[in-house]
C-alpha cells in the first residue's frame, strides 16, 4: 500500500508521516516545486507518476494573519489546489484524505463542535479552508475531510516551540486565557491518518465525509497549554517562564481567532475506532523530543 502525501517535508504533519514510511505501508511525501497546490498541473502529474493507492492532502497556507493580506494566494493553496487534487483522485479512482481546521467555525458555541454545526469562518484562512472542504466533497472522489486543531510537533512553527523559544529570554510571557481547545500532537495524528487511509483503501464501504479529530482530555486555554509546556520543560532542565493570563483583546491580531476551538470527536471514534491520546501526553512527548534535540527552538 502506498500513500502520496501532498505537503512537503517542511510541514509538521508531512514530516511525521514521512517517518512512518515502511515496506508494508509506503509514504511518498512530495512538495514544491515538483508538486505545488498553487499549480494544479503538477498535481495530476504527481498522481500519475507516484501511482498511489490513496492521497493525503496535508499542505496548506497556514499563516493565519498573513492570509488577510494575501487572500488570493491563500485561496489558490487552500481551496483551488485541493479542488484540483481531489478531481485528479476521482479520475484515478483513489480516495483522498484532506486536512482542515477548527477555523471553519466562528467559535461562538459554548460546547464542542460537531461535524454538522453551521460553519462561519471569521477570516480568510478559515474561509479558504472551508472552500477547500466543499471542493473535495463535491469532487466525486471518496474522501475523508479531517478537521484538526492546535497542531504541534518537535519541528516546524508551532505554539510549543514558540513558548520554549520565548522562555529562553523572558521570565514572564502573556498568554491568551479566554480561547479554549484541545492541542493535537502531530505524531499522534500521523498514526491516526495511517489507520484511516489503510481502512479507506482496504474497505470500499469505509465511512466517508467530514470528521473531527484532536487530542483527547479536558479542553484547555492557550495559557494552560503554555503552563503544561513549561512544566514538561522544567523537569527536563529546559527553558521555563511564568505564563500570565491575558484576554484576547490584549493581543490583537489581523485575523480573528475562534474563542472556542473544541471539536467533538465521537464520529471518528464510532466510524474508525480512533481515540487520540490525551493532549498532555502529546505535550510531554513533544517537549521530550525537543529536549533530546538540544532545545533547538530558535
């Protein structure tokens, strides 16, 4: 079995998926310039060349604030690219797993979001990711659209690495305390993706559609997330700071963030038997890997 991962090795999820490559389950990760979501012609060519059994689309324009300044580029990568990729998968008769985001919701709900809740993205990033979802769903390809939240990994740009980097030069860091969600550790997500795509390939009746998946456990704020990071770092002799709670209003950004990013993951559990490890376990594993790499977070 072989999966073509569209994303490039610089991406958090593509990088950890590549580590799962093996003789029984091959992972072929491709990215720019050979394969570019902003260049649809490269997508069908890559599928023809790779001859995969399934495609995982993990690539995206993820600079949430910069997307407000570059809406056309964000749409090309987040909406038009997945549309062309899914159509190519439909033509080849292979399924596609497309990664999306909690940003398709406005965050106004007070309980975890289910897949059928109304979408209402508050910025360009969320809107273009939602457009990508719609395009994949309408492509004719068998598909799983997987909404994830607060993804982090030992490498790449993410909240864990940012907190550790800032703690290297600051004693106190103001961290937003009125946005809540569940962090998702990329290596845990990669294992779940492997299980999903294997089921899609081997079982023609496998469930399709939109699913939510994130770390399990009680939700947390960004401030609580930061405190957990620093606790894990402290016991390993790494950088530590005091996380001072601040409201969203004290940290204005060009793009509005959802106040509630909690995702209800019951549907994926029922359909695929998947329950992710507790998000705190993901933080421990992430900080441990960063520690083993000499705290290289600059």
